[in-house]
DNA sequence: CGTCCATTTGATCAGGGTCAAGACGAGTGG
DNA sequence: CCACTCGTCTTGACCCTGATCAAATGGACG
């Protein structure tokens, strides 16, 4: 295995304020993995042997119910932590992580998490900030599911996708990894049929442009109006 | 104001592993408040001047949408932290907290949170454990809302209420604070009408017993069967 | 060229929201 | 002590959103 260079992680907010020497020490403990599309990085209920940072690619984090239904909890972008069961006081992973494209990740033994947090205060603080942000995101999602119609939820989900993982094209802003109708349904608590119907309707109105495992938002602003919902919109 | 005695907090898990001296130092910085039923302890979007520990009573934490709809995020039990915007890296409260009965709370200036976390590592660790647990609870809730029918969600909510805040009576296990149909609706993302119909139906089957702002679960086990839902239940 | 997967689209229908009244019970003021 | 009022709860009627069932179409890739 080739030596990991500190430039891999130096620019990540997670390691903000750490010296070159500290970064090297952290990297020494890491191993880097290539994960091919569709492979599982860690699995719900499994022993949390490691925690990870995604360097490149995109990861979908899902929870599966006892009945086998899947709910997508979040997508992970390069630079983000994942599988931090230790930071949540758990010994098993609360969800499953699947690479939606070929990925590069760094992995550390789970037991090192508390050492890192103690030795590098900014690392601990940044992790907890991440956890705090995820709590707020998740609470927002609960509010949305409790109060908004499916159409608004799907519109919101699309807007979040393009704002955080969008890529400009000549047609508009596309989600820069393959995403199916089923995937969107699992993010919003609906069915692929409903998502398909919505996207078709929006495409007819010129708001979006679809494709096989592909969505491009043509008119973000009008989609935003839709996402706000009917109250006050006549 | 009378001096606060360390016995008030010594038994709380949050302060586990702290010496008498440390507890005294923490209490010196605290002020205690009595909050009467229905009063607001802190308000969504307001500047997070303080964080709190509930000593006695029950608190409902709600989020209000721009359209004015309310969603109950959680109920706080004695001993729990609340309003810990600082631990989430925020300067404003993400939700509103309302006393559902007369309450006693301790409050500390928000600026002290990071000092506490630094000076008393177990305090910091315990807080983050709380945040982690809430993240998991909230994710569970998302999964439930995405995959379960209203009947199952309401059944689950009731079971959680009595398991965490239940009081045994001769009729069964009652929620030990006043809770209306509307409150239950706001916890589960439905309407008071649907909750009312469900409770009436369950009462006819002998599962629960209702009352004005009061619910008693007579047969937790049968309610649990309902909460599991139809898949596999015939 | 055939197979597999994603997507589309139609038809049906039920869960549960909305609208509308009323009943019930608790607290209040006369 | 009673009448009144307000907030909670119940119940009926209706209907809409979105799930379910079913099938066909269309690309992508081997």
C-alpha cells in the first residue's frame, strides 16, 4: 500500500486547525479503501469495527425495517464522516452504507475514535458538530413528513440534492450521481410510482428533465415555489 | 434565593462520576426556575442565552412551521438536558419548549457550556451521548413515518409514552401528565380526529381507557401487537 | 439480439384528511 | 347553586391524495 499523503485530508473541515504533524499521525492509523459501486461499506446492526471518512464518490445511508422496507437516511458527500457509531455511544452501526458510485474512503479502527477525540480537540468538536447538524436535519425531515404533501417533499428532496450535489449542465443542474425514482421514493417516504408521475408532470411543465437514473432540474426557482406548497399559493 | 443543594443533581446520569466539589461548582453557576403549566421555557429561533436541565415536571418540545403547524419533537423527562443549542453548534434554539405541568428547571448561561464540557469531560461526554441518542430516536421516527400506517404510529407513540412516563393505576398504565388527542396527533403527524377515532375504537376493544386529556393503556401487550402492524399479522 | 432493469402509465380504491355539528365536562361569574 | 362559556372530545359524511395492482415500453449492456 502506498503511503497516504496528508494533502488528502488537509483541506477537509473535519481536520481544520490541525498541524501537519498531527495530520500525519492520524493518517498513519488509517487505511484507505476503494469501494466499487453497489458495495456495502458497513452494515446495520453489525459490530462497529471502524469509522470512515469519504474521500471521493457518493454513499447512500439506509435503514431497513424488520419488514424489509428501506428508508434512505442521508447521502454522504466527500469529506464527510460516516459510521461514527462510537460518537453516538453505540457498538453497532445504526444503518447500512452503500456506495452509489465507485468510492475512496479512509477507515480507522473504531477503538481509536475516543483517542482521536481526546488527542485532537478540534477533531472531537468537529465530529460533534456533524452529529448536531444531522440531528437538526433529521428533525427537519420529521417536520416535513408530518406536515407536507408528497409533492412538496419530493420537490424539496430534489432541491437539496442539487444544492449539495449538483453539477451544472447546459440543460440545468443535474444530480451528479445516478439516482433512480426508487431512490427518491426511499428518501421521501413514498413509492417509485408516485415519484415517476410527479417527475413526468414536472417535465411536461419544463421544470425538470428526467432520464434513466438521472434527474436534471431546469428551473430551480419554479420548483422551489412548488416545494413551498399550497398554503398561500392559491 | 436559597442555596442549591448538590443532592438535586448528584443522582442524575448527566453528572455521573463527578465529585462533590465539582457538583458544587456547577451549581454555583446555575439558577433555578419554577415554570408554571403552559409557560414557555425557550423559544424557537430565539437567541440561545441558556441551557437547561429539567428537575421536575414534564416539558413538550415543539417545532412550528412557517405555516403555523406544530410538530412535537420530543417530551423531556426529569433529569434530561434541554435547549443545548451550544452542543449543536447553534446560537439560536431550534425548537420551543413548553411546560405541560408546573416544572422546576436549572438554567446556566449558554456561554458556560463549552467551559463545562472542557472542565468536566464526563459532562461533555454525557451531553454528546444524549445528542447521539436523540439523533437515533429521530431517525427511528423518520423510518416509522415513512413506512408505518397512522394506527401503528399512534400505538407506538402511546407505548413509548407509558414506558417512559407511565404511572400504574388500578386500570392499567396511565400517561402521568395531561395529554390531549391533539398532542398525540402532533407527535405522530396526524389529526386529532384520527387519534380520537382510534382511541375510541381501542377503548371498545378494551385496549385503552380514555378521558379528558388523559389516556390509560389497559392491555399493553395487545396494543404492541397492533403497533407491529399488518405484515405477518394477517 | 436478448435480457434485465428502470420507467411509464392506467385503473382502482382505501386510508385518513377535511368539513361540519354536537356532546360532554370543567371552571367561572352571577 | 345554576347558567354560561370555553376547550376537549366524539361522530358523521364526504372526498382526495397517494398506495396498490397490473402491464407495457424503453434503454443499457453483455
